[in-house]
C-alpha cells in the first residue's frame, strides 16, 4: 500500500553556530514528508492514507452544498461557501505545495510532519517550543503559524487510528436541535487530526487559532453556531465534516 521510503538529502543554512541541522526528511507515499518519527513513520503515513477515502467522499458531498445530508448546511450555512470548502478539501487531499510558509515563503512548499522531541525547538527555525505545547493537556498536534511544519505530539499516538466497529456506533444524537453525547469525539482519530492540521496549513494567515480574534472553536455545537464567514477559517468544521463521512 505504501511506497518505499526515500531518504532525501537536504542542505540547511545554520543561523546559529549551536543550531543542529534538521535530519533529512522522509518522503513516503504520495509526497507527504515525515520527519523525526523513527519507527512511527509508517504509522503517520498510514493515517494520511486512511484519510484519503473520507476526504474524497467529503469533496463529493460538499459540491452538493446545503442539499446534502452530512452537515454542510449546519457547518457552513450557505451555498456561497461551496467553492472555498471544496477547494480546501481538494488541497488537503492532494497535499498541494503552498507559498508563504517559513523557512522559504517565496517558494511553494509541501507540508512536513515532525514528531516532537525535547530538542525539536533547537533543530528547527521556529519561534515557539512545540515540546512545551505538547506537554499541555489537550494538545495532540499543532501547526505553528506561517511555518510548513505540522508537529505531532507523543499523545497523538495514544489516539485510535480510525473508527472501529459499525458506522451506526458513531452516530451523534441530536436533542432539542443540539448535538449531544460524544459529539465532540466524532473526529478524535489520528487520520482526522492530521486533516485538521492540514487545514490550518492551507488556510495560512486567515486560519483561526488560540491567539486569533475570534479564537479557534472546537466544540461541535459552537462550530454549528459560528457565522458563515468565520466557519471557513475554523479547521474543526472541516474535521467534523470529513469525519461525518463515516456515518450512515
């Protein structure tokens, strides 16, 4: 299923004498670059591959707009959002190179997935220590604004790769026009979390996050209540929508 792993040699310019050059990236499958994951490289690559099927289904459904039965109306409210939602899903599916990302914003670059280690901050030219963020409750992965790197925390590997069991098991009940039960766990799987971070990557500057105004919204009912304009910038909308493709 997966292609042979190719080691690509890279030459990095050191900005600090004490800085360590990042290890050569691993190119696997259809262009997804995975760094520093060692024996877990295949696990990350498989999660990306498993995300392809629900993404393809989501692209098809999104083109139906508010007439679909998987939540487009709930998340994006209007058919005016069909175009940008479909394009975002297509970018994530194809892993399109994007401009405006460090360390070379002029050049179109692929997203790169980095497994976080205690020395990650010193190995990459970034302004925030992802290892410290990963120690905080609730962080499984993160994208740092304007960088091509998507950082994968140790806690990510404690999540289930993909939903297991009959699809009806994951149906989210609706009571008094609100999702209830384990609604917020609908997309909490490795393959959907990488899709979430890729949406951050492709949104770039407009992406909502923990430091934006408004802030990124995570709860599914809060997502449903968000206005149509900001819903296009909130990665959880796309994560929930793609995850809903596994429901009957």
